[in-house]
């Protein structure tokens, strides 16, 4: 039986193709907000980090009503590291809006999310967005989308999917690229007329697959999912089971139940088949569990969460400045916070180490882990992290395999030579190469994930900041052997103290500095980069000897080159194998694993660079 009064629609796209902005306009034009209500831009990106970076990290739910039909909207992440979120939330949808940038066209994540939607036989509405861009190439992008659909084995019905042409920022949509729209009515009409309502069994026993989880300190763990059959009520006794874990069969009770209304949640006493609901009361519920009527376990098939591909070691900060800035600094506090993250992020894995002072943290990519580091830092945690490392596995033939990435790069034509040379040295294989307009070139590479560590900053330098690089996990493949590591060395502080202008002036002749005058430093702390490739200890605390003819005030005449200040991702990219990143609420400090210069020199001479 089809529910005519409901549509569950997910919005999928490559990163930065305009999903969240489009949802903003859909909510505004359907009357979710009052006319005089002050609403932030990208209202669905509720986290501070999401707003600052302009990316969606966690999927979000909202709803609106058009012509007496409730439309549940699921805004999904576009970045490849959060692709696991997309796989899961599509289980709640009956149709998808596939957003494609009118200038960039289909990108790696577009292929990934579209493939997942086609596998689940969802209705597809293609939305060509940002048609008001001056470099828009709408006709070519339409052809590229159709080619992608054919390449992914779409059915005839899916190849005939309707196309809508939008400007998410302007809030306009039309059925034709040649006709300028005035509002989003064509988009709403297409959703209601083309996407089918959920096919439900209202009189069958309860069956609800958990597609997302959340956690807060007040109600504990909450589950989000679509009711496939039956009805869910507050106070109802249920049985929890799992398709992949036949041993799981436990009884529980639903203590609170909500549906989505606008951008918020509305408490309800009951919800019926087809509704997307949030419920609490089931301890240890996780993604992939099926909540059924009491005593009638009937699990729903669910794709397992993909394994992590990158690991880092989080450890207690043991630098000379440990405990100065952080509120939470002990191994117990760090461990509790990491395990708390596991309650809401099932793509993450954490392993305790034998010495209990460090933890192996594994995720879907470098950005996945850097978001966790940044979140913990803002919450007041202080700790150290190791350089990222890929997770190897043994293939069926017994040979070592490593994770690979599909890399799509758009660069100015004159920069392509430098990019090709560098990626080839990092074991990248050129898959495809074709021009984008008259001045840019698109390159597609398949390469080991290891080959991308530390490359982003080099890429931006080689393309003068005009290059665009996107990556997506492309499975495991043959281990490619040793890769070239960082070619630059580190400038290391020789003593503990405060960096002064005179000391920094002498040190800047050796390379690029990372700190300004007045920065507190300690022995073994990395304060700059040596382009010659060797590590070098420098004394940035050194002051000028005073004589009758030379006064300390003459330091003001020394000109310092502005230091290079790293972001978190840039600092992680820069780390060498013998270095750590000290993370505090106020600072990032790169340091050597062995801080004492004499001990580090002995270890290096012994053949161990630490």
C-alpha cells in the first residue's frame, strides 16, 4: 500500500554542489519559517565546524508540506570521508534529488552517491544547480549526467528521470535551461508527482530499521529510522535484532518518540508505517539494528558499515607545556571522550594500547579524523596525535594490499605538467585527461591513499591556489612499495624559552618559520621548515650581546618575514614519521618524538630517525 500523503527524499551530491543552500530555499519557500523570522544561512549545517568549513558532516532531517503532502528532506554529506553517512540514510528515502553543479558537472562523489541510489532502485530527480554561474555549461553537463547514468547501468525508467534547472542561492527553478524560473514550485511539483510515497504495510507487526544514531547527555542514545511496517507507540515493548548478527535478540521499551517538523522535532504518541521517526529508550541500539514488535524478530537487510582506511595514534600530551591550556588532559578523560564518539559515529574505531596512555583511532579518511581532533580541541581536550597512516590488509592471494583513491583534479592548463610529474612520482596512474573549457584541464588519477599524504599544500603551491582536487575511496589494490616522503627538513628549537626577534632573524635564513616573535618554545619543538631536507637545531631564544655601541633596541630594525601559520590539516600533512602534533584548545605545536637534541642525534646516528 502506497502512502499518498508522504514523500521521503534524500538530497545527494558531490561536496560544495549546493545541497544545504537548496534545502534552505525549499524550507523558506514552503513556509517553514515566518516572514519576519531571522534564520542563519545554511540552517541545516548546525555545527560550528560545518558552518566554518562550508561542509555537511552529519546527515540532517527536516520536513515541509506542499499541497497537503508532507515531504521529509534528508540533507546528506558530500565529502568522501563521510560517504558512510550517505549509504545509511538512503535506506530512509524513496527518491533522491541528485544535485550537479552546472559548471563542474558530475564529480567522484556524484558517481558514488548515484550508484548507491541506483542499487536501491530509488526514483531519481536530476537537479542541475548553480545555472547562474558565469562559467556554467548546462548542455554539456546534461550529456555528462546521462553518460554517467548509462555507465552505472541505470534502467530505462531511471534514464528518463526528470531534470530541473535551479539556482539554489536565488531560489529559482525551471523545467528548461532556457527558461528562467521565479521560484521553487517546479521542484516541489516534480517531487510530489514523480517520487512515489513509501510502500507500507500498516497492519503488519512493527518493523523499523535504524539508519542513524545520535547521543546527548540528557536522553542518552537516540535512533533515527523509517518505519517499514506497523505502528510505533510511546511505551511500546519491542524486540531488537540485526541481519548481520543473528545472536542479537533483546527486549526493550520505547520511552520517547518524535517526528520531524520543519527543522525541529515534534513529540508524538504514535507514528505509522512510512514515517521517519526519532526514538529513545533502547540502550546500545546501533545502526543496522531492526526494531520489531515484541517477540516477533524480523530483521531488515542492511549493508555493513565500510571498514576504516586511515589510522592515527592519540596519546597523552607529554611535552614541557603539557596541562597549561587544556581542561581534559588525562588518558582516562581522552579515552572516555573517544568512546563517547563511538556512540554517534559508527565509521570510527578505537583500540586501547597496552600502556593505556595512547589509543589507536581509525576512520574513513584524513578529514574524518581531523574533524574529530578539532571537535575535541574546542571542547577543552589536550593531547598529541601521530602522522596519519593507511591501514593495509591481506588480499585473497596472500599479497599485501593498500587503500586506493580516485583523484579528480581541475587545474589551469599551464600547471598540468607540474601536477602530472608530482602525482606520477607518488605512484599515481593517469586514468583520463580532457580539457574543461579553453583554459583548464581535468585529470583523473587512481593512486594509493598514502601518495596523497602531505600533497595538498604542494598542490596549491604548484597551481598558485587555482587548482581543485577531489578524492574518493576506490577500494583496495596492490601494494606499491615505498613512496617518496617529505623532501623538506625541520627547524627545531634548541632550547626552552621565548622566541625573540634576533634569534628568529638568524633562523629565517635557514628556511621558513612557523612562529612569530614572543612565542614560547621548548627544546625539540619544530619552529620552521628547512628546504634543504635535513633537520637543523636553531636557537630562536638567542639575544644579542649588549655593548656600549649596540643596544637591544636596535632589534626593532630587524625585519622578519611573516611566519607560515598552519591549519590543522596542513599541520597533519606536514608531519614527518618522527614527529607528533601537540593539540591544545589554543595551539597546534609540531614537535619531535624525542625532544632532547643529544638523545635525538644519538638515535639518528644509530639508524633510527626519531
